[in-house]
């Protein structure tokens, strides 16, 4: 700029600091208003889970395993092991197929020896699927359940490796494996030290006039009554039980099987779901076992309610009853119509979530 003679140069003022100061002051005030417990909270550790299942007797076990894998992909849980109470050669290979499909082929799988052996079902169909060239559709290493280690040994080893009070066990089959764990040397002490809670799908706790039949005996209990009686009488940590009525109130929709699993040509859960009822597909199926898996990892999401504390007992015929008892070790789950809608939405989203193979 040209300056005339006699003009005096203007003094330049540095930029004011007031806006910056005001910004910093507001930030400091906002930080001061945040409760101390909400500042710099570390991410919660994934819930450590052992899944004990009668895989193959119903397809809800497969859906429950898929949900656990999805929750692990989200960083919410860590699947430590799967133990099988169905003494049938293809139950464990199917578990290995699902684990491998989700990118976790090294999860330990243990099997019962001399246990209950209902007839083979969808797991045999899926394990035997071949493509046009005769090759197995699904990659997996365990081809015969009789080659897998015994379940109680797997439970003892895996539990011993975990921090105290860190494990949730999800039992969605017979009580054989866990009753045998209690009979093993040091078993009750190991459970009391390592297990936080046991989530069990068993029994019926609904209104008597709505039971499926008079004197109803739920399948998981009825197949090994002695083990179920021992489990509820002797298990040393809290037990939460999802009864028949809870899963019956939440049907997994066949529309999801038809719509949400098509991101691959073959999906072991979809193929298992279709094979389970074969010509009767499409069908909606109760989510009995999925309820316990979901509760194990998301106990505070409001999907289910809890009864008062009390004690579950099993009689000689396998009939389950509950008695309220202050400070009792057992509760059973409840579900309202609104909760059933929310739980079903979560189950569909999680079970159909593609594997995380990054």
C-alpha cells in the first residue's frame, strides 16, 4: 500500500485470545461436569463362555452357537470351548464345521463318553454334504466325534486356565457333562473358583394350566434325570434357568433363514435349519437354547426378566419345581411380549451376522 508523506504507520494488534480462552474454559467446564465414573472408562472385557450342548437334537443349538460367534466378533464374548452331551459321532464334527465357518477352527471341542444317544439328525446331513465333484462342502478337521477328547477333561483344563470368577457356562443339553465335572476330583472347588454363573435351558416354570402336558417333563431334563438332579442339588455357583415357556414364546422366523443367510452359497446354520425339518421347511422354531446364550453374554440388556431368588429341584421323574428362598442360588427367566420382540430381533441380527474374517 502506498503511504503519503507524513502518514504515520498504524500499529497492528495481535489477534485476540478471547475466543480460544472461552473455548478452553467451556471444555474444562464440560469435563468437570462429567461424573468421575464416566471418565476414561476402559472397554469391558469379553465375557468368557463355555457352551455345553446336545447339538443335533434340535436346531436351536446351532442358532445359539451362531449367536455366540457373532457376539465374539463384536468383542462381547470369548468362546473358550464347546462340550457335547449328545453321544453321537456327527454332533462334534458339526460343531467343528460351525466353528471353522466362523473362522475359529481351534476352539476345543469335547464329547461325552457313554452318554445319551438320541437318533442322528441335521448334523449328520450337514457333515455329509458334498459338492458336484464329491468334495465336502464344509471344511473341518474333526470328522468323527469319537476322535475328540472327553468333555470332562476339556472342562477341567479350560476352566483351570481362566481367571477366578470369569466364566459363564451355558448348558443347553443334558446335564451329563457338568454332573460328571462335579464328581471329578476337585471338580466342585474348581467350579466354585472359576465360574461366575451357569445359564441352563431346562424345565418349565410357566403357569401349570399352560404346560404342554400334565406332569410335563422337559426334554433336556428327561433324557438324563439323575444328572439334572445332581446338577441343581450340588452346583456351587448361581444358576439361571430358561424354561421351556421362554423359548416357546420367541420363534425364530423361517423368513430370516430364507433371506438373511444368502451371502454364501452354503451356510451350516441355514443348511442345518432346513435339514432339521426337511420337507416341512419353511417353519418357525422356538429359540429355547438361544435364550440362554443371549442371557449369558448380555444379561443386562433387558431381553428377559428374572424371578425372585429360590431353589430349583428335580424329582425322580424329571419334573422341575421352584421354591422361593431368600438368598437362594437359583432364578428362572421370564419374558414379556415386548421383551420377546426385542429378543427375537437381537437373535435374528446376531445369528445371521456374517463371519468376521479380517
